[in-house]
C-alpha cells in the first residue's frame, strides 16, 4: 500500500506541476498572439488637417441642411425619404461658396480653403 500511496502522490505532484506550467505558458503566450493578430484599425486616407473654423463651418452646414437629427428615432435614411435630398443639399453647401462664407464668418482662413478647392478641382 505504501507504494500505491507514494505513486499516487507522485502522480498528483507531477500533474499539478504540469498544469501550473501549462497555465503559465498559455497565459504568457496569449497577449503575444493577440498582439500579432490584431494591429489596430485600418488606416484612413487623410487629407490636410482642418482648422477649427472649417470643422465648425462643416457642422453648421450639416445642421443647416437638416441632417443634425437624421439618425435620431425614426429619421434614419431608410425611414426618411427626404434624407437623400438633405444629404445632397449638405454636399452642395459644403462644396460651394456657402462653406467659404461660413468659415469666414467664424474667423477662419479663407485663402487656405481656396487653395484646397483649387487642388481638388485639378484632380
């Protein structure tokens, strides 16, 4: 019986050490695997940085076109047939003289916008 008890204790000790070693190796390997598989969000194509006045002007035109509450409640693009018309109005305002006027009203640099517009139309 002593041999059976000793063998059982030895087997339990070996199993415990093996389990602890495996658990340690598995937990140490997990972050490395995740880091290698996930590298973050896809990079977004970026143009020149917008000034504060340009961002505020863009938001003002978005709201002026009626899109400020477009995704609230039942005013989703599918539920609101006027959404496409509002979006077209926003695009018209954003690419037209209204955007320059709004940036100017907010104290922004209009010459920078004119240069960007010229570069965009050249392509």
